[in-house]
C-alpha cells in the first residue's frame, strides 16, 4: 500500500516534492505559453499577406 | 538526423507528434515511478529521506544530460550553421537550469538531516553549483546581446567551454575525498541498492528524461515560430 508517512523527516521530504512540482509546473507552463504565443504571432503575420489583394 | 536539424519544416512535422507522445510517456512513467516511490519501505539508515533520493538523483542526472545536449547542439550550430541546432541550444538552457536547481535544492534538503548541514564546499556540490552558473551565464549572455547571430555564437562558445566541467562533476567523487557519496547505480559490480529502491529511481529517471525530451521539442518549436514571426515582421516593415 501507498505510505505517505515521512516521520520526523517530513519537513525535508515534502518541501523537496513541492519544489519539484513547482519547477516542473513552471517549465511546462512557460514552454507551452511560448509555443502558443509565437505560433499565434506567425499566424497573425501570415494572414494579412494572404488576404492582401494581388498586385 | 542532419536533414531534421537543417530543415525546419521536417523538424516541425516530426516534433508535432513526438512532443505530445513524449509528454504522455513522461506522465505515465512519472505516476508509475511515484507509486513505486511511496510503496518503498524506509531505508534502515536513511529512514524516510530515501524518498528524496528518488527525485534528487534523476534531477542530478538530467542536469548533466541536458548540458551534453546543450553542448552538442551548440557545436553543431556553431560549426554547421544548422538552424534547428542553434534553436535547440537556446531551448535547452532554461530546462537545464531548472533541473540543476532541483538537484541542488533537493540535495540540500537531504543533506541537512543526513549530514547535519545544508551545504558544504566539497568537489561534487561545488562543481554542480558551477554547472548551474554556466546555465545562468548562458541565459544572461543570450539576453545581453541584441544581435541574435552574435548572441548565438557567443553563447555556443560559452556552452562549449562549460563542457570541461562535466567530467569534473561526474568524477569529483572519485578524484577528491568528498562528503557526497560515490556512484551507487552505474558502478562496477552492479547497483548498490535493492530493487525496491532501484525501480522507483530508474522509473522516475526515465520520466524526467521523457519530460525533458517533450519540453525541449516544445521550446524548439516555439523558437522556430519566434524566428519565423520576426522574419515576417521584418518583411512587412520592409
């Protein structure tokens, strides 16, 4: 069975897991936000060129 | 491989499915690893701090592995001018800094109850701190130079210089008398730990590696789009 008891070491174990969760969440959120932001920027900058009437 | 590195379209097509696939693999391995982690019994010497080893060691391995990727991408970008390689180097640095920070922080949280100190200036800890400073230096240099081509060259040279530190980190526990213990998984005679600890450790190490692979691809894709957006903006302005 799962045992979440960390005994007297809880003040060291849980902050380490919390910090790991925070760093992973931050890296995932930042990576996805960057990708979304620049994908949209490309789409927005490509659109006017496509909609412009031919010379 | 070279075609993928030199051809952004091929890279984007391949990474469009590789990034989410690796992300899903990382999630499954991560949950499996955590399950093995919390069914493992407390160690007869370390007690429940053994849980710290399962997240500290993979972070420490990844801090080195990501730097190898950063160095290789920098070399290919510098020598062969492969556009994806340059983007890959830029994309790897923040991830490497994150893993190295985790290795230092979780190591410190293990050190306090086990060694009686948060930090010692021994060869392993100091060389990992130097590795972290190389990552931060890379990121600082990148943002300090406005000309992107110059910034990439300068950062690539800095990354290659930093490669010297990797064998120092790895062999520090052999070359010097350190408080940090020596290798206990990859060593002559096999791993010095029972399967109850080896399984969660290796499962979480694979999860960290897959997570890095997925996030690296996502960030390289973002970098390719960023460059494309800048080219389009310049074209529109001209």
